[in-house]
């Protein structure tokens, strides 16, 4: 469930995900790194395109 929109100071991004309560810890940390890899470069690319 990701939300992208205009915020008071530019782009507002809300990244959320749901996992089962009994999911093993590596699922959480693995998805955390997925977010980092997937979204880290996008704000920089958007800024460079301005």
C-alpha cells in the first residue's frame, strides 16, 4: 500500500506493507532492503529532472 502525492514541501511518499504476525524476522529485514533499493534513487532522479 504505497501512496504518492504532493506535500507542503514537495513530494510526499508513504510506503507501507503488511505481513502476517508470525512471519520470520528475515521477511521484515529483507523487505526493508527491498524498499531501500527500489526507492532510494527515485527522489534523486526526480530532482535531477527538474
